[in-house]
């Protein structure tokens, strides 16, 4: 039984073809015959086994004899009073039980994968979103989908995630909208204000209240990607206050951006979740009039994987998409129509 098993369908019954490497002759058997034999082997009685299987005893006896004929061995020693396993039968019983258990495990596993209850989901997170959202998402997955593994891709800006989703390198993206194109489904999972990151020795640190206009003469550190959703929110915020931000330095991600702020190379308006990255010599301050920025869960609308569908449903059931209202002290500005 250590050969190769292949499965087909014959009269709506699974058939196993066994190839022994030492003997090229193939033996074809119906898997129901294995179950019949196991029932007889464990009950040591054809009558009780037939009752358990809801079969007529003659049909059960014929199936077991057919199995023995296919194998070319005697599995059961029969007398008028009892049924006993031959040495070959003892061995074949153990192997048949193992095979049937593996088959049942395979069926359950395949069904769980097809239903999205097992498998892999690759998720991208933008900036510091992983600090705010990953813990609660992971808890929900552990509780509802324990056999689904998460592959995390952190600190990816929105454009990189969009490309990852379209190229099938990501299944889900936690990113900053808007996202261009009708090929994406999107659910908002958070909304946070922009806050000011500035060097600890900056003159504005001591100000009791800060407004956007107070930043009009400051040098800004911005994200390097020209399509960054945070950059667009910063531009909208500053233009609404009557000036355009003077970008002096670009950073590929939030950690580098904050490091440049710590080095006194400029100030930055960043999502409030950036506070989860405490950095020496960087102070965070709220700014009146700063825009809010959304955080969304995004996936390809057409033919998402069963795992993606199941995960989104689990997050929805746990209220991940139930938004609290935006903070009243900040202003939400409309998105630029040409932003991707």
C-alpha cells in the first residue's frame, strides 16, 4: 500500500489504482470495498458489519471476496462461528484505515480551502497602518479563520499596493484612497487627522495652538512617490489655508520621513497613526484646520480568492467597517479628481 494512489470516478464511486514499484501490475479497487473490509475487520462479524453499513450480508460478503480477488490474497479467515484476520489481513487493515483517514482529511482540507476557511492571504499595509489595524485584524482572523495564514507586506505606499493587487502579488491592501479604476472593491476602515511632526527644538513646539497657516514658511518633508495619497492630503490642506507647501526633502516611507524631521530638515504633516513610531527628537502636534485622511481595505473586485472573501466577511461581522465620526476639530477636504 506504499505505492501511488490515483482517484477517479466509476459509477459514482471513488476508485483507487495502486501501483507497487516492485510489481508493475496495477490493482484497481473501489474505495467502498476498503470501507466494507474495515467494517468487517473491526467487528469480526459479517452480520454486524452489514447492519452497520446498511447492506445485505450476501452483498457485503461478495464485496470483500472481490477485494481479496483483486489483491490476490486472503484477508479474512472464515469459519462458521467467527471471522479472523490473516497476517496479510492485519497489515492491510492498518493500511486501509490510514488511507481512508488520509482521504477524509484531504476532502475536509480541500473543502476548507474552497470555502476560504484555510489557505494564505497576502495583505499590504501603508505607512503606519499596520500599527493601528494589523493587531485587530489578526485577532479576528485567529478567532474566525484559524487555518488562514496572513502574509504581511508593511510600509507600502498606496501606488505600490495598487500595483501589487493588479499583479496578483497581494490579495488585500490597507491603503489611503482614492484608488483609480473600477476594478477594485473598497471598504473604509478608518479615518484620522493629519498631525504635525516637527523637530523637538522647533519654535512651534511651544505654541499652545497650531493652525495650518503657521506652517506657510516651513520647509516640508514629503513622501517620495508623486501619487502618495498623504501628499495629496497635505497639498489640499495647505492650499485651503492659502499657500503651497515647500517640499525640501523626499522620503520613501514613514520611518525615513520622521528621521529627516528629527534631523531638522523640515516638518511633515502625517496621519495621526504615525505617533505609533515614537522617535527621539520628534514631537507630534495637532493642527487646527488639517484634513482627515481615510484608510481603506481594497481588493480586486473580479474573482477574489475564497480566502479573501471569507476574511472580508469576518472583518465585516466584527464591525471593522463601522466608522466612528471624524474628529470635529479637523476639516475633511474633498479629494482631487485626478489623483490616483
